[in-house]
C-alpha cells in the first residue's frame, strides 16, 4: 500500500487503499483508484506519482518520465492554473 484515504462508515473510520503496488516474480503492477475526473491528470503531483509508478513497473529509474510531469498543463507563473 502506497497511499490510503480515511473512509467513514457509521461511527468507524478505516484507512482504505487508493494507490498500491504489487510484485510477483518478474511482474510488477501499480494501481490507483484516483483519476476518475479528466482534470486529475492536470495535477502535477498526481502525474508524478503515476509516472514514477509506471517507471517502476517497467524497471526504469523512478525519475525516467519526470520531464513529462508539466507537459501540456496550463501554467501561471510556474503554478498550475485553476479555472
């Protein structure tokens, strides 16, 4: 488990996984429940997590795809623009 979200059911709160990784033999998988909205992919933090997870899954160095983090994101003074 790489990231969790606190979820409430009645009076109890539990940490539910939202990003996780799995490795079996030579196979690697990174999964996420995030990304339901297209604007999620304009978030540099989300892109960093996903691109580094993808790099890990294919056996590349974690920073392999960092140059793609800001590609195509409208920026205002170095900060993602909110509409």
